[in-house]
């Protein structure tokens, strides 16, 4: 059996479909969505063990890895999270209440709010990352380095008409 037939059979079996999908573009899109759903569920379980939602984890990761000294403007944070401004405000409000981040004035522009990761936020992030990276390795263990690169290229091509 070739790889194409195997993947169809596997996806159909995993989802419990009695018959194949009719449109040829539906199956790969469904495979992407189903994979993303499984990743989100598995990651969500891991993050809940650290008292985090996936959105909170993403904020902490962005502040830690993309921020300047653990800080960035709330506007930039919203752009990187790909959510609207009101969602970022509520998310940052909750995280500030939980002691994970704090708001600071931008000394260069009084109109700008900076969001900064707190010491508690760094500790919670470190605990979550200790389980997160091994999970990523487990998930990607079936692909070698070249295959991971090819997957990234293919997904970029799928995203291109959506941008």
C-alpha cells in the first residue's frame, strides 16, 4: 500500500469515517485541523498542570523570548498573538491579577503600555517549559530534521493564500 492510501486509511480510521471524503482538498485540510486539535488538547493538559491556558503560555513565551528584557508593548503583544486588542487587554488583566505579568509605563511614550513578565511569571513559565519541550520532541519524533523542514515548507505554502 502506498503512503497516500495509508494516510487516507489512517485518517478515516482515526475519525471513524465509513466512507472517504468526496473533495480531494478536504482531506488534507481536515488532517491539519485534526492534528492541530490533538496538539491543542495535549498541550492544554500539560499547561493546566501549571495553572496556565494556552494563551497565557503564549504571552509568557513571547515576553520571555521576543521581548526586550522581558517586556513589550501591549500593541506588539497583540500583533504577535494574532488576537484583537480587547482580547489582549482582558488576557493581560487576568495575568496581572495572577501575578504573572505587570503593566509599566513606557518612558519614551506615555501613550504606550508595556507588559512585563514578573518573577512569578518566569517561574511558572520555566515549570511549563520543562514539560513542553519534551512533549514537542515526542510529537515530532517520527520526523527527521529534513522532514521537519519539508513540513514547515509545505505548511507555509498552505498558509500563503490565507494571508
